């Protein structure tokens, strides 16, 4: 049960999902997903103009390239025509230049003399236009890297919302979510700990939020795996196990956010809770099919009744999600096809089990729902390993020497003024296409 080996960011990876075998083509016509998305981080402009300390053309060229590559990357975040290849190329161009402000050129553990030259200011995905500022190039690296990861999640949402999604597009959704998870994980483990000023509570770079983003990406990628397994009619036991593991991922992400301020985390948590209930209902539904196939019809009915109860709970959470204020899209998930399909499946499967019991089995229906002790051996998602590109070849010892910090004025004009506003990203209004039931923010 493997997707074919294929190239991904970070090298060759095996994508865990059911094998197509000979069944290719548009098996994905019915795949519909709806994902909650928080807004992109916004940033104050950075000119990289250091007239006093730049003493040569090589340093001047690096500053110019930093300015243009940063502007280009910010533009691509909201460009609907941007694809992963374009994004990776633009991100690598900027990050390779920025590395010269962070790392020494001799490969030692010493930091660059330019690390604290520039002040950077970024907003957070949950706290609106209230920005954080740090005079540290590492803060810029992790903040911009965070936005690149967010872009991959939004790109995946946009593809998943297409009508008649193709097999290759489904793979791209799956791959993009794993890449995003890998970026978030790399930032948390390798770069955020290097910040001189730790992230404030509730800010994007704090461990709780990073962990929630990682786990959400994994859960959403597994949704694609589940859809593929259902379309290819894999064993109900496998689908139930995958759904149960996915529900656990959503529960874990919600638990991670439980200690955050409800004023800005409530909407996100409603999404995670409704997806947890939704996929637990899926698990009970397909577990019921497994029980029926084993002639345990009474237990199968009880499992389907539990699925019905959880589906109703998810429906209520859908309504609450739509009424909860906070960052994220305005949507009514209970009206989306991805949600309605499960309701029909639970209803029809329960009716089938009840008919079978009335004609054949005559088994007593247990009062307690069966315990789900399901473990998926296939299809579980792991983040794609990520690394920032190496320092650009433009950073030579001569180029670095052309930055003369002794000429830096005592009254440092590079520091951002507290009252400077950060304009929010103008994200495109992407509406769901016909009959997909997907909403992308």
C-alpha cells in the first residue's frame, strides 16, 4: 500500500497511500476536502539600505538582491498562479542571501557580524495586525519560513477545492501538506531555539502553535489518504484505522491549543474538534462494516449508532464554527459535500445492518459502543525533511568585508519605530468551485 516513489523537497520520499494498481484515471472526482486556514503573516517593508556601512559594489549588490528577492517572495504568497516550483525557487533565492546575515562564511559555529544590523517586524496568524519586532536576522528567517509553510497549506487547499481533481493534483495536495509539516518541524527544532528573544506566548513561533500546525498538516494529508482508500475500495478495517488515527491527530492539535487565549484560538479549535468528531464517526462507520463482515451484526449496529451520534455532534460543531469569531474563513462546513457524504454513508450503512439483523442474525445490540483500538500500519503521514539552502556564492570574504560596522552611526536609524503599522497581506478571495464544498482562505 504505497504511492510510487517520487521526487519531493528534501529528496526522494515514499508517499504512504493506497496503491492505484491498474485503476488510474479520474478516481478523484468525488474527493472533496474543506480545510480551515489562518491568514498569512504580514511584515513591515525592509529596504536593506546601509549607506553608511556599505563600502563596496559587492556589498551593495547583495543588499539590492536581498531587497528584490524579499519583495518577490512576498508577492508570490498571494499570487494564485504560483506553484511549488516557483515558490521553492524564490524562497531559496532569498534565504540563501539571508544566510550571510546569520552564519559565518568559514562554516564555524560563529554567527555573522551582520546578524543584528536590521530590525524585522512581523504580525502573527492569530493576533491580527499586532506585530512583533526583533533586531535579528534569525527572526526574519523563521518568520518568512513560517509563511512559506503556510503558503504550501493554502496551495493544498486551493487544489483540493478544484472540481474533478486529478490523480496528480491529489498527490500534490498530499505532498504539499507534508512539505509544510516538514518546514514547521525544521523551524521548531533547528532555528527558533537560536532566537535571542524567545517567542511570546500565543505568537506563531511559540512551541504550542508550531506543534498545532505540524499535526494539522499531518492530519489533513491523511484525509487525502483516506479518500484514496475509499475510492479504491480498500478493506473497511484499514479505512477505519486510518480515520481513527486521523481523529487522534486532530484531538492532539486541539489539546495543544487548549491553553491559548480563547479570543483568538476559539475558531481554530472548533475546526479541530469538528474534524476529530467527523473522523471518529468515519472510524465507527467503517468499523461497523468490519463487524458485519465478521457476522457480529449487533455490535455493527451499535458501532453505526455511535457513528450517527458523533456525526450529529460534528454537525453541531460545524454550526458553532460558522458562528465563532476569529481568524480564518467564513464558512458553513455542514453544507459542504465532504460533510454530507459521510451523513449519507452512516445512514445507509446503519439501515443495511438493521435489515440484516432483522432477517438473518437476530442479535442483541450492546448498550456500550465498541472500543476502537485501531492501529493503521499503512498510510500514516510523516513530515518531509526540510533544510534551508546554503549561503549564496555571492557571499565572499571580500563581500562581507565591504560591510564596515565601525562606520555605523550611534543613532541607529534601522530600528523600526513602535508606531509603524504593518499592513495585512491582501490574500485572494478564493471561493469554492461548483459542488466541491471547499472553502479556502
